[in-house]
């Protein structure tokens, strides 16, 4: 099984699945369950809770245990064919 910190990187989108109080200090967290956050930085650091091997900086307060998030799949880009409009040439008749 691959650790999440190996699969996740800066600019990835993650879904907050656990907005419970901070599991180290017990203080409430400013994260919202069900909200999507963009990862700014992944810090290889064993969280004191023992549930993860990295902390994620999502731009809210300080770094959060990666066990609070689930990695969202990257959107698939689809190539769209677009028609090119060119001016029509007109013949002048005299």
C-alpha cells in the first residue's frame, strides 16, 4: 500500500473528511468537513497521532495531519475539436 504523502503533492486537491478537534491539543479546527482544499506543501513529518507520515499545508492556520483529508482525482482533460472560422471570399462581378 502506498502512503498518501507519496501520492500527493503541491497543487493537488484534497477533501476534508475529518474536522474533529485537533487530536494533539484538543482545540477546534478551522477546517470544514466536505470542503475542498488545495495543497500548498507536503511536509514529511510523522504526525504525533501516529496515523500519518506527513503534514499538509492547505493555507488554513498551520499544517494538518493527512488523515483528515482524502486525495481527489485529477480532472480528466478532454481534447475538444473547435471549428475555425475564416472569412469567406467574395467574387466581384462587373
